[in-house]
C-alpha cells in the first residue's frame, strides 16, 4: 500500500456528477418503478420461507412448552436470551448512526441512516419476540410484566432487572420508531408527489401528514428531529446497560461484574456496525448504489467497528484479569472453565472472531475492499453471538456446587427459532426497501454540489 | 315375542354406567372432609414387615410414613415403602383373572381348581407344588400346615432371588436352631462390616440406621463416637459412612475374615495366609480395637458372603462376648426357613422329571429371576397346569396358564413379622382397585376348612385364637405387659397400633414349640414347617463357599440387587426408577461398576457398553467408573432387562433387553464368581445422571438494612451430615408428599429432574480408596434469597415466618430465580410433567399440595402444608405450635434422624440445639445468602494406627 497518509484524500460522500433531480430519481425509482432486481425476489422468498419456520417453531412452542428447547436446571436460559441480547445489540448501530452522528454533525451518516434505523427497528422486533416466548407462560407474562392497575393491586417486582428491561426495550422501540418515522416524512411527501397510481398517492399522502415543504415545515421538522436525536442518544447507552443488568445483578460468577454495562454497550455498537456493513455491502451492489454509499462510508464504519472491537477486547482481557486478581475461587474457576472447560471451542472461536479478526481493519486495503469488509463483518456477527452464548451458557452451566453442574445443547427448535428470526428480519428488510426509500432523499440532496453552491450550510 | 324383542333391545344398549354422587347422610365417624386419617399397617418387603402409618384422604391412601411406635420403624421408612403407594395406583397392575390370555373371573378359576384339586386329593397331592417367596406370615404358615393335612405329599418351595441362604445357614449353625441374628448397633462402639450393607438392605436396616446414627451422633457435650470398619467388594452407602474402608474382591473377604478371626483367637486359622498385604496390616489393628471393646463391639457379615464368613463373624462375636449385648440370636421369623437355592433346584428337577402336575406360584417372578442354570422357562413349559398369583402380568405370567391378580398390601388383610419378630398386621386402606386377592385368600381356596373365608376373617381368626392361647408359641400381652381385657379389645388395639406386643423374638414371641432347643428344621417352632421339606435341606457350611473358584482367571463378577428396582419387581414404579441410585446418581438404567484402574487398563469410559461373558452366557451393560470398586471385580445389578412390564418399565427401550444379568447368574455363584470376561461392545449408552461431578468443591451477615424481625414463628432446618447415610429416602418421601411428577429418562438426561431434595454425593481423597460424603440439599430458604430479588412478577417472596414461598399462580416462568440460585434447588416444569391423563393416579395425589402445571417454577416449601395443618390445630387450642409438631416429609422418613426441623424462635427446639453446635455451617455462606437450612459437618472417627498409613496414600483430589 502506498505510504502517503499525509496526502490521503478520503473518497467523497457522493459520487461526482449528481444533481438534485438525479438523486431523487434514482432513489425514488427503486420504490416507484415497480422493478426489482432478481436478488429482491430471491431474498424475499427465502426470508419469507424462513419466517414460516419461525411461525412453526413458535406454534409448537406454545403447544408443548419451553421444554422443546435445550434449557434445563442449571442452564435456565439458552438461545432465547442469547438471541435477545444479540438482536438488541444489533439495533444499537442504527440509533448511534442516526442520533449521535447527527448531533456530532457527521455528514457521512446521511446515506446510511435510513436503512440503519430500519435495521434497528426490525432487530428490536426480532429481539422483542424472545423475552416473551422464553417464559414458561407467555400468555401471562405478556401483561403481568407491565405495571397495569390490577384489581388485586399486584404490581411487578420493580427490583428485578427483567422489569427494567421491559421498560428499557419498550422505550427504545418507541423512540426509534418515532425517530425513523419523523425522518421519513419529507421523503414520504416526495413519494406522494411522484407516485402515478391514485392508491399509492393516498397511502403515501396519509403518512406524509400533509407535508408541503414550506419553510415553517422545515423549521419544525429540524427542531423535532433534533429533539428526538437528543432523546435517542442516551438510549444508545442505556438500553444495553439495562440489558447487561439482567446478568450483572445476578450472583452467578461470570455475570456478577461491574464491567458489564460499558462492555455490553461497546459490544452492541461493534456488532451493530458489523450488521450495517453486512446489509450495506450487498445492497449497494444489488441496487447499484455505489454512488451514494461510497467507500468513504464503508471505511468510516470499519473504523468504528475496529474501535469498538478493541473496547470489547479490553473487556475480555479485564474479565480474565479480574478472574485471577480477585482471588475469588468462583470467579477464577469461571474464567478457567470458559477457556478450558467443555465449552472451550466457543470461547476461543469467540476470541478469534472478536479480537483477532477485526485487527484486519487496521489495513486501508481491507477497509476499502467491500468483499473483505463483508467477510470481516460476518465473522464479527458470529463472534458477537458466541459472546452471548459464552456469557449465558458457560456461566450458568458450572456455577457454585459441582453436584449441580450440567450441560446445555441447543435443540432443533432452538435453531429453528433463531434462524426463523433471521428470516423475519430479512423479510421485513426487503419489504422495507420495496415500499420506502432506503436512503434519505432529501438529506442526500444536501450533499450534492448544488446545495453548497446556493450557500446553504448543509443542515 | 314382543317382550323378548323389548328385552333384546334393552340388552343391546350399552347403558352409561350410573354416576351418582351422594353426600354423607350420616358422616362416618372421625371423617372430616379435608382432614386426613392415619392407619397403621405394614408393607411386606422380601417377606419382612415394614411397619408404616398410611395417610388417607377421604378414603384414598396417599402417603406412607413410618410407624413411630413400632420397634422396626420408630417413625422411619425406606425408599421402597415410600414408593409403594405409587404401585397401588399403578394402572399396569394385573387387573383380572386370566386363563391362557383370556379374561376370566375368580369363579372360573375356583371351579377349575376344584376339579384339579379333586384329582390331586386322590394322589395325596403328589403332583401339587407351591412356589412362594420368603414368608413370615404366621397365618399363612398355619394355612400351609392345613394344606399339608389335605395334601400330605404336596411340596412347598421358596425362592427369593435376593435370598439370604448363607445368613440363614450360619445362624442356624451358631444358634443351634433356625435363627436370625438381630444386631444392636446402639450398643456397639466398634463395628466391623464384612461386606455387609446393613444400613440399606436386609431385614431391620431402617432400625439399624436409627441405632447406628444414634450411637454415632456427636454433640458439643457428647464427643465419643462409634467407629465403623467396612471391608467390602462393592462401594455401598454403609461403606461411605465407614471410618476405614477396605475394598477387597468378593472372594477375598473370607480371607480377611479368617485373618481377623485368627488375630482374635476365634478360629479361622489356616486360610489366614491368603490375606493380602493390606488386610495383613488391617487385621491386627482392628483386632486390637475389638479386643479393647469386648461386649461393645460387633462384627457383621453381609448377606452376599458365603455362610463361612457368617460363621466366622458369629465366632468372633462369641469370642468378643458380644452375643447377648450387640447381637442376639432369636428364633427365625420365617415360617419355614429353607435353603432357597436347593429348594428351587428341587422344584426344577421335579418339573423336568414331569413330577409336577400343578404348580402354584405365589408372588415373585421366578422365570425372570431364577439362576440361569435352572433353565426355569424350559422346565415350566413341562408343567401341565401352572398358576401365577402376582401383582403384575410379568415374564412368569406369560408362561402360566392361569394368571391371578394379587391384591396390593394397601388393599389387603394380612400379617407379617418385622426383623425382630414383632407381628405386624396388614390392614387395607382401600377396597381392591382391581380384582386382586391376597395370598391368604388364595391359599384358603385350596383348603377345605377355610374355603370362601375372607382375608379379614382369616387373619382375625388366627390372631384371636393366638390371643386366646389356642395357637402354640405366642404369648400376647399389651405394651405394658398385662393381658388384654378381651379378644375384642385385643383386636381393636392391634389394628390401631398395627402390631402385636409380645410377639417380638426377644419377648419370646413365636417361640419354638419344643422350647427353643431343637436344631432340626422339621421340628421348627411354627406349624407351617411341617409341610414336607425339600430333601436337600442345608448344605454343610464348607460346601456353601462358592464353587466358582473352579473357573479361575478373568475378572470377578459381583451380583447385587439394584438399589431401587431391587430384583426387578419395581421396574414399573416411576418414583423408584427416577430416584438417583446411590453413589453413581444414575436413574432409569443399570450399570456395571469398574474401578478407575480397571477402566484405564481396558480403555473404558463412562457410558461405554461392555459385553460381559460369564460361563457361556452374555449380557451387556453400560460402564460406570466407581472409585472404591476393587480392581479385579465388576459389579452388576440385577433387576433390569425386564421383557414384560408396564408403561414405565418399558419406557427405556433399545439395548435394555441385554441388561438382564440374571442370565449370567448360576446357582453355585449367586453373589460372586471368577472367570468374567469383558469386552467393549462398541457404542455409548446414554446414562441419565442427576449429578455428573463428584469431587468436593474447595470453598457472615453483611447488611445495611435493618434485620427483619420474626415475631411469630421462624422456621429452620438442620441436617446432620454425620448421620446422613445417603439412602435418598428423603427424596422419595418428598416426591410422595408433594405430588412431584416423574419426568422420564430423557428429561433426567437433559437435566430436568424434579426432585425438591437431592442427595449430593462426593468423593474425597485417594480415588483408589476414597472417602465418600453425602449431602441432602433441599431449598435453603435463604434469609437473603437471591431468587426473590430477580423475579419480575414477585412470584417468589419471603413469608412472615421466614419461608421463601413460591406462588405458583403468579409465576410466569422466566427461570431467572433458578439461574440466580447458587444451590440450584429450584425445579421448572419445562413441559407438562404432571400426569393429567392416567386416571388411576388421580387418587394418589396429596390434596393439600397443588398440582403444578407447565411453565411454573417449583421447589421445596419446608412442607408448608404440614406447617399450616399444625397451625390450624394449634390455633384451635389457642397455643403455639410445639416443637416436633411439624415434621416435613423428608425429616419424617429419614431413618438416620439426620434432618431436624423446627421453630428458631423457640430456644428449646431441637433445631436450635443442633444449630448451636460447633459443627454447624451454612452452605455457600460466603455469598451472604444466609441459608435457613444449615448443616452439621460430617465427622470421621479414624483409627490413628491405620490413619497414618492412609494419610500417606492420600493424594490430591
């Protein structure tokens, strides 16, 4: 690679030659032309088929009970909780891109924020399936975990982190949904105006909430959007902090640790960015969006991934260090058991995925080669799933009394449910790119040279 | 014509059976709906009475407790007695009379038998044979005597696969007449066990556990403790309690016994040279100690050792002056003590010779359990008419013409004697659920004088006569020693207490008619033995020594009854199947035990299927590596591999048919023999174990919140690990009390067993000769409970009396409480485990305890239903609940009195006394959970002389 860092000019945020019109045409056409690439049909078909697997698995679960999974005593939580934490974590990148990068005025967020936010919503939906279905009696858990005015004056038990989780996740979903929707309004109006069919005009018109693009509208929009960004920003930190409390509040060695909140948040962003890359790289290729999602975007996301990956690596290191330094028998055994116990392959594959693999991102060649980047992102996705597996399962399977130790293996139903949510995610995502602009049209327009010529500040 | 048509029409309709519900117009005396009644009865096991009280709710027995007044129980039971109530309701029991597979009635059988008996009568019954299990019922004894009057040439054989022939023969030789040795462990300072598992098997083991642990219990004030030496060929729970344990091959125990005897000057001389180096060191040390406690020591020989070892043990006790103090010889409790192997051999020879025309098999399953060399199945086929009276339609039933359902003990009138001779009355708690009849009733059908008499009449008649002095041998008096007022008062008294005072052997009960001197079996005390004895009565002691030494080379095979399935009879009992077996904690399957060294030599891993070849026969078993197993021996367990059993027994399929090790067992090597070859059969067998890790783990109040004050009651429990033998009776008592479901092998294997109290087992020290410890673990009812904090719906909360309550109705099943429980005592209904489909099991359930549904967490409640029952009683009388008034099911059943429960606010309560001991500690106390269940540390009392050598060999665990 050429050693010319001083003169390195990052690739532009939008390829040269675009105008207001070309941007609007290109993005709106994906939705309105009705023509979809073959990849879309294949993707939606596979996604839908796998979603049906999820439906089947859930139906069987409701008929038989959680015993169809591999959970037992001592390992009372398994795939359901692992998947929940994994999905919630993935959601974080979307919020981070749209809210924090907005507040930090990072222009490069513009072309990826829309679908990253959609990813957040769908990931939280997938995550939301699990806390409910993992309970023994979901028909009761569905409302007993909420503080409703029961005639028996029974409230949830507010000391339990699971209750905090209910609030954290539902707040997160609500704010993410509002943020995403508010951001969509100007584009919905664009689609309304460009749609040829009456029915589409009505549908987009209703959701555009009467947007006319007046200065007043823009002013209020900017204020609302900024407020929501401010509201969403602490959520990026708080949601996974609360999720980490599900473990940190427990007394199980390997759970009961103060490093969990920052370590979980970093892990979430790490995994979230990996997932954004996993989605963005095939999308830009499939829809020919290389002009809008440029190598600059990919490189920036790779850098965030690298940094958060290093934080996560630090977390692992500290976990191992304190296992030894605390001189606590159970903590020491816990880390030893992770490394050498029956689940040792999980731990070492996790180290490979989450610590070794992201080191490739130090190289610009890797960061700017979509194929390689995609591979690294995929490995990180797997690694972060394994991390949750290691935390949930290896901590529980051997805790205090050797007589009560056990083993856990996911059953076919565990896998069906997990893969099923992947299907649900894919399906929702493909439906999203079919009916809504996957890149923010009006924000992209601020990036074209025309916007600058007119003396605007961008936004 | 029209009338007949109308009738035909009526007949053709299958009328819905009327289901009337009728309230009590006149309430039966003492019956208050919702309040259980307790009745004293007995559950015969291997012929010997296990005295019990049975809890009955609105006419249905639900729970078995020990009979606290009965000397053989003192309130405790064993696991078999606890599980018997499940057998009662077993839907797979034999339900109807069958003839060649077709349903008949008892009337058909009686008609058929009458014609057959008429023919036999003309031949004086020469073709008539009875085969029973061991019988101690005096009523049946008299019946067999009457039978002999009617059929003078009929013969009676006995076979119990877990036969005590050697003990029988040796006791007869030592005492000069048919006798039983009765031990008094509470008097013994030093106990030497020669392969005797006296804490878990054999007559009297419940009482022996009580006595042994009473003598062993150490308090801060009373520090002396008995010492137990165990020389054994298979690790047992008795061995686990030993202060010194020596693992020897089954055949080497005799050598050790001889060495010890010669060191004591009690004979045994010549063979002392065969003693190993280890036993050479042991024998003098033990002998020295035995000498030092003359009259207060005890040598016990195991039922699985030959008569010669028993004889040596008797001789040693004699020399040590123990006879009369720690061991007494009482006239045998058996109606007709006989060498059962010879008895069965005579029968099969007669069957082979075509001399048996009518064979009546009463109880047992000889086709499955007979020694392989008897080829019972082939020979049974030669019998023109075979009748099987049995609780189940089993392997033997399938080869018999008539199958007669036997009534369960809880449906029966009967009698049996306890280990010490006390006659214990069996009274029914419920009318027979099916068409079962008792053994008494069956024999009555063959006897002219008794024809048609009910079981009640037979038993009552016999004992009323015995009370009136009309049956020889009984001196009946009330507990104070005075005679009863009347026959009526006697009978009422007996039914109330469940046993007849004055009938214990020590009281002279069942004395021999000739004054207790005769050594000849035919002149034995009880009337029954006048039925002609099989010709080959008792072997000379020398010939009882296993002849297996001929087939030398290879390994030694050791046969043992399965600890919970016994000889195979409990195969269909889910509670016993799922009860983790001692030491290995395997459920649902038999295993072959090998030592770690043998496993290493042969490259065996746990769960490997091995083929065992012995004397031309083969069986397969999965291997378990058991530290403490002698290197040259493989122990196998009888009872599995059943071919015909119910839905539970056949739940484990696959290779299980090959698990039948009766196929390897021959009449001359019933318990051990050399010449076993083992080879890997290929493949692994999945074993469902509730505990995989058996090594010991290496590892006070901190609160900023003010302590909660318990002003009322404050419940707590203490468990003495020095007393606990690990017998798991607590577990099964808890299953019975708390409606705990059976989940099956697959679920146990997944780690979903539901037992609320488990018995953990640990090895410590050298794995060649480890120490073993047991620890029952119920819910600790932590004061600072980690489970309560994390439940999102508040389904587990602390009660005002300190209990950690589980609110089933509120539980949504997040399982967080279980994850956060450091003791892992919580149990989750992952699936619908409670059996809602089997109607016959409905009446089994304890109405005071909720049946849990799917998706709900459950755990030990300290038997809160019992606390509340006591509370109601105490509030009615306007007083506090007194100490000892609430006894949880586990504590009630415990034969070692290891579990004590009570009110911590009562300074004088037993539990407070125990908790004040220095050895008290809380499990994982360092987590600041502040457990309410605490333990008293296990103590050992090693002999310093042997300990020094042992310490050197102790290695890192």
